[in-house]
C-alpha cells in the first residue's frame, strides 16, 4: 500500500527531545508513524494506522508502545493514539525568536510525482537554520523493501556522505565553510572523507545539476538528488530517490532525468 498522507511541512514536523546518546537514529517505520500521527492530531486508532502504513496491527503496535513509553505519543481513553502535546513536538525554531521558513505545500506534490515516476523511495529535505538537514516528506511503500536508517534531522557531521546534503552544501558556499572534515566518518569504503575530494564532488554537482550517493552512506544503497531553488534563487530544499545499488547502476540515466525534471518543475511552480 502506498503511503500517501497529508504530511506536515517542515515547521510542523515533530522533533525528538534531546537525547543523552550522541546519535539517536529514527527508523523509517517510526518516522512514518510519527508523521501519520502529526497529520491527524485528533488521534488515529491502531487499525487505521496499520492500514495507512501497509502494516498489520501487530507490526505497528510495538512502534506505538515504544513511542508511548518514551513520552512522545499518548494512548487516549477512546483507544486512539496521538502525539503528546508539549514543547518537544512544537516545531520550535532552532534559534529562539527566529522565524522558520515554510516550504510551500506544492513541494509535497513533487515528492508524490517523483515516487510515481520512479517507484522508489522519494524524499524532500531542507536545510534548517541550525545547519541540520530536515527530512520533510517521504513517499514509498513496504514492498520497496528496506531503506537505510537516517536521522529525521541529519547533522552537519553526516553532510559528506549523503546526496541530499551534498547538493545543499554545493549551492551555498557558507554551508561548506561551517563543516568540520575532522569529524567525517567513513561509513563505507566509498564514503568521501578527503576535503579536496569533497570539494571536487561539490564542483561536479554544481556543473551537472544533481548529486549522487554511490553507496557512500550504506552499502547496497544509492541515491540521486537534485536541488530546488526558491523564487529568490536560494537553494534550501532538495528532492531525491533512494534505491538498491544494482537498480541505481542499471537505470542511472533515467533516474537522473526523472529527479532533475521533477525538481525543475517544482522550482517553476514555486516561482509562480
């Protein structure tokens, strides 16, 4: 079953509370549950939630129980589940008092279109004011199989390994200057950890108009990403597909065409 719910824009995406662990990852399944609940603040029952996510009740229940235990979700007297109100999930701007730029809703339509064209996991991301990269929207379905776990907010220390972050850094020199190569991790043998090699990669992205992740974050998976400029020419958002590496290699030209076409149309519609 296709996941196609009215997901919130980035300013409304729930934020996990600060953790004492240095890198708390959110599994894609958990992230989809959170977004489904965010889209239905009145609450969702277990059967409806499982149906929307293409999973059985028993498949969704452990995720909900963990979120309830961690204090992010509450089980109501009526038997539904909903996000627990409070500052942890309020979409507070990263800098106190600083307004957060909202992405237009039509960019979610672009994610749906990219999924329709590629039948691969499709994402929309944006660069936040605190140099985190927010996973704003996602489309896909369970039969597409496992995808690598990434944080709901990608920290700057991972910006060297993901296509979505590379494309956003490539189009804003100030972002590159704030990255610390001494903190870059080699997630796979293909991960770029040399600053010189990374800068050459950014130059290629600016020249070609898209970024690639060639199994640089997770072995066996690849990504194609294209920037989306706002009406003022600022590249703060990007759209991407993630898929198994064999399909990436076999269909690269078509995937690049699909991703860049959808990004180009999204920019024109935003510009209007």
